[in-house]
């Protein structure tokens, strides 16, 4: 996982450590063989996206202490499944993304142009 690359072709930087995100709960949107959801898009939660994903059967707002999941609120950053981000884009509720913290493999599921259009780090877009 060391030296993973982001969608801009540079070194992948952490997405969030508060709350701790990532498939491996290492703060980064790294991925591996067991990550069937492809949790590689570093997104900043919005009320619209949180409501949308809940209607799709993935409630990210409610804490689940058994899994040490704090529940997310608007403003939190989280490694989203790339296909869910694309679905949210098509539904008009895609949350903004941190390009430098979004894994390069996201480009197999979403376009760089769409990610750049929703970039938090506009100086990199």
C-alpha cells in the first residue's frame, strides 16, 4: 500500500483520521483484493449525499458502535465506494472530493473530469 498514487498521478495523501476512514482504517483511500466496494474516493460529506446514500441502503449517518463506526456528519471526509460516488453524480448529489486523497484506481469507475468538477482542492483541478 505504500506509495499509492492519486488521480493526479502524485502520491496518495490521507483522506481523514477524524473520523478514521479507509478500507484498512488507516486514514487513506487505499484498496486491496478484499475491498469489493472499492472505497477509494475521498469525499466530504454533504447533507444531500448523506440523505441519498441512506435511501440507497447505506446509512452513513447513524453510529454503529459494534463496528467502531462513529456515524458521519456534513463536513466529515470519508473514503466512498467509487461506484456509489458515480451513482450520486448521476443523481445530482455527488459530494465534493479531495483529488490528492482519491486513489488512482477511481478512474476505472469515474472520469477525472467529473472528479475535477467536484474538487475540494481546486488549486489541483
